C-alpha cells in the first residue's frame, strides 16, 4: 500500500502529533510520518518525536528576518522530506497566503472549537465565559484566513456544570486526537474531496446520534 507522507508542524507539547505518530505505527493505517518540524527549538513534542524514531527539524522563526524567509525554510524542509500532507498540530505561527496557496488542499489544522465558532486563542475560557453547552474540535483544510477553511471532521463535546478550562480542555483534547487521526485516514485513503468551501467524503457513515446538553429527562 502506498502511504501518504505526513509533515507535522508543532510549537509545543505535541500530543496531537503523538496521536498521529501512534496511528502510523499500524501497518493498516494509510499514512506515515516523514518529518516533525518545530518552530521552537525546545518544543517538548520534539523529544517525543525523536523517541519514536521520527526525523525532526527545527525551523526557528526567530532566526529569520521575515515571515517569507521563515516560510521558505519551512517549505524546503517539507519538500526535502517529500511530504504529501502538512498537519498543523498546535503550530502557533500564522502562515502567509503564499505558503498556504502552495500547499492548498494539502495542509490541515486542528482547532479546539466547533468552527466557525471560537476562532483564535483561549477557546475554552471563552466557551465557559459564554455559558455555551456544547463545544468541540475541528480538523479543517487551511486557508489564508486564520482558523478557516473546508471542514473535514468535527467532534462535539458537552460543557459540564463544574468544568474548568483545564477539565474542558482535557476532554476536548481527547477528541482532538481521535478526529485528527480519522481526518488523516480519510484523506490518505483518497475519500476526501474539497469542493468550493466544503469537503465531500466518500463512503463515511454520518453520525446520527443527537447530543442534547443537559439531557432531556
Ligand atoms: C491543541 O488544543 C490544538 O487544537 C491547538 O493547540 C493545541 C496543541 O496541543 N491548535 P498539542 O501540542 O497537540 O498537545
């Protein structure tokens, strides 16, 4: 089986990266991690990747005069590793339109909210502040506008009465790991087609269970 070759971009902890690395250890999973690239030299995720025997590259944005120069270096590292699909997994730099265009429909991001709600940072704090009952996470193809682009998969997570940012983030993160692995599986199996602003998925059963929070007795 030909595997899709992943380039995972991280800035920190790398738990989503670790979920993808773990999924790729299954011979039946249709993707392999070619390289993990961090823009932060001491990103904890780098050690996890190295421990799993994955090639790592540091492209430190602070070492470049401009965003264009930084992104040219990123692009070279991805090409050198023969990456097919770029996975932004907690990558905390905005990418220029040029870079995004070059990787159009070959770059996905994981975001901890049900987009298009709660773009940007501190999603869980804002969700709690607003008293929202259901939040979640989204994997989407990247477009130049931040946290925007055709949606591949989402998971809905209920907000509980005693939630703190930490507790809610942990439950959402658990779902992030599941949906990121599934999104890459769908893309790598050739079942995902981007049509305009939407994603069409071949042969997936839709989830029909309704989540009502709080429960109706
Ligand atoms: C995740 O919540 C992801 O959705 C967001 O940044 C966080 C990264 O976590 N973009 P990790 O580095 O994958 O553990």
